C-alpha cells in the first residue's frame, strides 16, 4: 500500500475503496492541511473508453463545491 504521493505532500490515512480500474485512498494534503481523496489507476491502465469516462468523471466533479465533496487535484 502507498504511504504518500507527490514527494510526501499527500500522506495516506487509509484505503477507502477499490474497483475494477482503480483504488481510492483518503489522504491529508500536508501543504494545505486538508483531507483529500486520491484515485490511483491500477497498473494495467485504461483503454481509451475507460480513460474518457475517468476524465469525464473528474471534470464533472471538479465543478462541484460542497463541504462533503472532496476537491479534484
């Protein structure tokens, strides 16, 4: 399991879930002092259709702002 991302900026607290294409972790942004969720694509990667769906999900979520929704990085 990962302990951190981006040179230690994001410290992993725990694994939140896992699906067919990736794993989601709860982490702490040590620079901004906030909780984030990090989605990591599994090693085998994504086909074009799956990548397009992932990108669409990220864009849709990036437009949301609410205390109970994590920010897209």
